[in-house]
C-alpha cells in the first residue's frame, strides 16, 4: 500500500493486507461504542461483540507492528461505565503488552492556584461526576521499547533540581503519564463527532521517537488528525477509514494544511 494515503476500507481488512512488521507507530482512537452518532457506523454494538472486535484489532496490530513498535490506543467511556475501558484494554493485551497507561486530561480545576481550564461535555446526574479524562493505553510487543521521554518533557518547577539530580542534563523532566491536552474551541458544528486534538498524536509520536522514515498508522483515521500531525512532524502516515464522507473530509483537511504550510 502507498504511504501518505488514506484508504476507504475497513481497518481490519486493511491491516490484514499490510506487510507484517511494517509499521513503527499506531496512533488511533476507535469508536467507543457508547452511542456516538457517526455518519454510517452504528456505535451501539453488543458489548461482547465490541470486545471481540477489539481483540481482533489487537491481533492485527501486533501483526503489522515492528518488534520495537508502539500502539497508542485512545479510548474513553461514560461516567456511569464500570471498568469498560479496561475491559477493552484486557482484550488487546491478549496480543500485546501494556507498557504504559496515560491519562489524557481534558479539563482541570485547581482553585488554590486560580486555575480552571479545558473543555468537557457536562452530564446532568445526581450520581456521577463529569468525566474529564480519557485513557491512552501504550502497548508494545515485549514491554521494553525505549522512549524519548524528554521529547515531550516539561521544565523543572524547582531549578535547583537540575544540579541535584544526577540524570538532569537540561531544564526538562519526564512529563509523566498525566497529559493535559485541551481541545481547540469550536464555534461551528463539527464535521466529525469524535475528533481528538492534534497534540495528542504528536505527543505519542514524539514520545516513541521518530524520523523522516517513520511510518505511522491510524486504522480509524476519521477526519485526518493523525495524518496532519505526521505532516507537521515530517514522518509518513497511512490510514484506513470506512466512511467515504469522512475520507473526503480528511483529504480536504490534509490538502488545506499542506497548502497553508507551503506559503
């Protein structure tokens, strides 16, 4: 298959046709199966069917990943769900090892510091809190893939740590597994109902490590966010998207992005 292209096809069929051990990084977010209104996909499968689908996805992800490859698998759930995301992760872990669990924070409030930032979808409930985060499960084949942690590092709050810590070479420390990545404010109706911020795939790719020959796969390409991230970083991408409407949206977005950065 050609690189830097989105294929209008089912990702299971697509991953089965890719060369084994050909992908460096998979960054993706599947339909969560929580009733989101997509154009064609029915996001309300019986949960056992959904788990079986995700188990097959994990098997195919292992097939296409290189030995030192990474799968960054973003999934969320409803506040009322019980361990749902972990049930999905357990199915994928039949084929891959869980190396890191990353918490994507969408909104955070720290009243003591007068901080209240981010966007979230509020729920009207007497029983459940607003759900302000999602998971990014980092899977690898053997749980021993070295990471470029300082590529997404943050400055030390206490600069004296730079001299006190033996491994501190610069004013950057490991960000850890809690990532605050806000959405951009959208004033118009979204063309795709489940778009993650561009910084999410960028941070995953940077953390794994990349160069101009790195190939990133997004099996659920949606509106093309992962492709745009790859273009900005200067690596290669390939994507699958079953809905032709979303493929057109993604291709238009990519073309506009390429045009904007060429001027």
